C-alpha cells in the first residue's frame, strides 16, 4: 500500500460562500470519502495565494491513479453531487506522495 495525500485547492463563487461551506462539509466530503482508497479529509483556509481553501485527503492505496480516476468519474453524478457554489474552473488537485518518513520534534 502507498499512503499519499491529495491536496485540493478551491474557491467559492462570490456571494455563495455560506452555500459552499455547507455543501463542502455536509455533501462533498462524505461523497469523496465513499471513493475506495480515500480514508480521511481535513479542510483548511489558506493564508495567501490564488485559493481560499485547501482540503487534504488522505489516500491509502497501491494505485493512486485509479483512485483519482474514480474520483473524477463520480463528479457531477448522483454519487458525487456538485454545487454551483464552487468555482469549478478554478479547482486545482495535486496528489503528493511522501519520499521521506515523517519527522517530528
């Protein structure tokens, strides 16, 4: 198994921030966590850059590409309901894989 993370940077459509927040927490994350290989999620607010939000998904899979393909194939279906409150054109997904063990103090 390979443990990786998927960083998803996004913004709400202007004027739809509350709808975005509700949809992301109550609908989107539960939908994403139904994708085999995605085992956890945590949302962050960024401190600069082009995106206001970053969600970090933890992946536990031997085939990251297959998990990402499954995720993308579900978007906009009844298995992953999308919202017009997300600026879909501005979403950036970045999978990352650890190359060294975690170090802590």
